């Protein structure tokens, strides 16, 4: 096992809550013509509420594939996946969409904001799909944007914002529906290191506010912010341990 | 339910933002729909116009008049069965009127003999050829709905005395006397002098074939004095209740058989024609024209629809990553489907509105420039073209929107 770095002293670690994600023996195959790619070869992991987890590994090790699986964007080829005690493997498309809407907040490497909508409209989007009335939508979205420090940028479009600000809008969007977990795939991958540090500080703040975070990264510096690191190699878990 | 409403509002917002963001593309696409809608609605107004024209023409024949004639309208195949029928005599009208008087609650009001032939009419240097000359009684006034622009019809005394007076159709009077009054002028009809006592107001033509304004009406006795009636006449019978045409017809058949002293079992040796039967003959022709017209113009709308389908496919392709993002945020299949359908329908609706406006303008312009062409713009046309636009949007947008709704979110998110 690769030894974890010793974290900064006095860092808060929240006690783990109930089980949210429970996967066991999950595999994912991609058929590419004649060839079969084993993106995941049997992964088992349990994630509780209040955890802050980093998924690490070299390129092609299956991090994004695992992340998509955890985020109910994809279903396993084989294996068991229970989200909040419910089996996901047997769910139909619309049920998965509802889980993604209510229980999961995504943060992408490329931000994935709607280019022609304002920050506010982008953050309101998940609330529309959740069926909130316009007034409440607005109030919640403003609150989420203030929480990530963008209270003064509500009506800016993505091209009027810096990279770090865009990612903050995306984080506000992920948070706005109070999901069970937040999934971030390389959230700092498109940012300079200084902005990356700011985003990680925001994640720290969200963690302390009681959110459950899963961050995919291949940077040790980034992973060290988490309280637990899962390392993948060739579609298998190589190590899984706490960060002291 | 509420959620669907919010999603719909959002979809319309996106659709219009999308159209605004791609103005040129949207305009070009809408152009196809505009052309289609203009073609279809113009054809619609033309068909309505033709229909109104037909009906107007038929109304000139009178919907409360039965025509007793030797031949049926619309032609027959077994002409030999008709050729040997005795001609209709003007005297038969007197006998019919006699029977009508004696029948209590008769559905027939009056029988009017009408003899016709073509004549030239002259006044001084001016001459009109091929004037439809009618010899009839004073009762003729009860058949026609037209007004007189000048003067009056001859009365019973003038008719019975065979006085050389006449009533001219509007075009004849205008050709002979231009702007001057025709009353008391002398005209030569078929070479015989007649004094004009009236002019019938302009009525228009029957299906554009036969002008009701190119006629001259004479007392039957005068007509007989100068022109042969050997070819036979016709008898026009006004009925009392136009909702009971069939009954009236039956009564008239019985009366006519009595006049003709036909034996029971013998086939009628005359025909009773009416406007309704004519209509029955014209309707299939009218429908044929309508169908062919709508099919041809429908093709242009079809081309417009293909344009919409194409642009929606492009839109889906361009926004594949956005679709992935929306799905990751919890959009259901239905949401994505509706979003793109609404986008397609919105373009079609805009095209529909513009097309309708253009049609309206064109109809006004055509109506002003060529009053003779019967075009008509109607409210139902607005609703129909809106419905057609929406339907076009749904049909052409469905395949791409369905494809978008079925996209795998992971694949869509990876799309560059
Ligand atoms: N849709 C797909 N079709 C075929 N092969 C795929 C697909 N998605 C992923 N793979 C393969 O699965 C393996 C794992 O891919 P994955 O994207 O999970 O790696 P990763 O750990 O996220 O890499 P990186 O750090 O470069 O993002 C790779 O070999 C990749 O080529
Ligand atoms: Mg990846």
C-alpha cells in the first residue's frame, strides 16, 4: 500500500454516517468490434454519508467508468450496486434520471454549463427537473450561488466568467438539490494550480458543511484533501485507505 | 403534472433562445415552411373561392325553381330514349297553372313558360350578337331574384297583348347605350323593333361560361310572333317550400303527366331538372380539383418539413454534450423529447404565422387587382394552417427528438 501523506494538523474529520453506496464485484466491459475492453474487473467499495473520498489511478485505469457507475449514468455489466439500500442495476431509465436529479450532484472537468444561460439559470436547471415552482427555484439557486461565493455574478453567462468561477457555478448546480453525494471527475483538471487550490478549499468547506464528496483525480496534491483514497489500476482496486 | 408544466415552459424558453442564437439558420428553415404554408393556404382560398363561385352560379338558377325540360342536365348516354319525346309547349304552363290552382296546399306556386333563342340586338350603329333572348310571361318576375337597375318587367296586359317591349340584361344595355338611359329607346332584336322598358342589374356569369347579363326578355306572345317556337320551350316552376324539393318534384311530375295525358306505367316523357342535381354532378369535379391542388401544394409543405427535420437533426448533433449534461442533472427521456419537439414546432409555428400573413396580403392584393377572381380568406383557414404548422413540426421533429431522448448519457457527455 502506498503510504498516505500526513495531513495538516487539526483537520476536521466528520464521523461516517449511514451507508450510501454499496457496490460489490462490479465489472464493466466495452465491446469494441472484436476486442473486449475490461474497464472494471470486479470492484467492491462502500461509501458512507459524510465521507470525503478521492479516486486515484493512472490514465485508463477505470476512474471515470467507476464514477459514471456510482453516479447512475451507467449500469454495471455484472455485479451488485445498491444506492441508499435500493438496487440500481434493475432500474429503468427514468428512475435513474430521478436518482441523478435528487441524490447526486455532478461536477465535470469541462464544467458543462449551458453556454447561453446565466449562472442563475444554470443552477436552476436541476430544480426544474425536480418540479420546484419558479420562486422557490430562484431562491434556492441564489442561495447556492452565494454559498460558493458568486452572489454578485448571478446574471453572468459562462463566457463572462473565469474558469474558476465557472467551476463554482457548476458546484452550486451540483449542490442546489441537496444531493446525498457530490461526484467530481477531475474538477481542477482545466484550471491553473492557484484556482485549483481555491476549488479544493471550497470542497473542504462543503465537506465541513456536511456534504459527502467523491473526487476523481490523478494528482496527489488534490487527493490529499480527501479523508480516504481509493486507488485503481487496470480496473481493479489497488488500495483503499484513510488519509491521516 | 406541475413538473411537466415547468419543463414545458423551460422548453419554450430554450427553443426561442435557440432560434435567436441561430437567426439565419432558423430563418432559412422557416422559409421552407413559409412557402409550404403560403402554397397550401392559397390553394385553400382558391378552392373556397371556386366553391363560392359554384354556389353563386347555382343560386342564379334558383334553389326554389324546378325546370321542366325535354332533356336532363348533364348529358345522357341513351340519347335515343329522349330524342323522340314531344317538345315542351308554352301552353303546357297554362295547364300546369290550372292544375296548381285546383290542388289544395300545392307545393307549387306558379309555372312560367320560357322560350329561348339567340339573337343579335341593335341600336343605331351599336350591335350585340348572340344575345340570349327569352320569351316569357309576366310571372317571370316571380322567378328571378335579380333587381332592376332601371325600369321594370312587362305586366300581364303587355304580355298578353304581345306588345313589342323588352327588358335587357345589364351588359347588353351598357354595350348599346353606354352611360345613357336605355328606357324608351328602340332596339332591333332579330331585325324587329322593340321598346326597352327595363334593365336587369348585373348578375355575373354562370361558372364563367354563360353570362346572365347578356340577355333580352320579351313577352312570350311577341316572341312567338317573330321567332319560331317549334324547337320547344321549357317551363320553370317556382315551389313554395325549398326544404321540400323532393315532394314538390313529385307533385310536379304527377301534374305534368296529367298535362301530357300519360298512361300509368308509361315512362315520363319529360325531365324535371333542378339546381341540386346539377350540384351533385359538379361536386365530384370540385373535389377532384381540390384534392389535386392540395396534393401538389402539400408537396411544397413536405419539402419544408424535411428542412425542419434536417435542422433538428443538426441541432441534436450540435448539442449532444448539452443533452448529456441535462441527463446527468436529471432530465428524463420525455424532457429531452419535448425540448426538441417544441423547438421544431416553434420554427414551424413562426413559419406558419408569417406564411399566413403573406397569404392574407396576397389575397387582399388579388381581390383588389382582379375582383372577378373569387378568393376568400377565412378564420377557419387561420386555425387550419396553425394546426398544419404544429403537425408539421411534430412529424418532422419527432425522429431527431426521439433519437436525442434515447442517447446514452455517458456517450453524450463524452461527445466533443
Ligand atoms: N465508451 C467506451 N467504449 C470503449 N472503451 C471505453 C469506453 N469508455 C472507456 N473505455 C475504456 O475503458 C478504460 C477505462 O476508461 P476510463 O475513462 O474509465 O479511464 P480513466 O481512469 O478515467 O482515465 P483518464 O485518467 O485518462 O480519464 C479505458 O481503457 C478506455 O479506453
Ligand atoms: Mg477519466
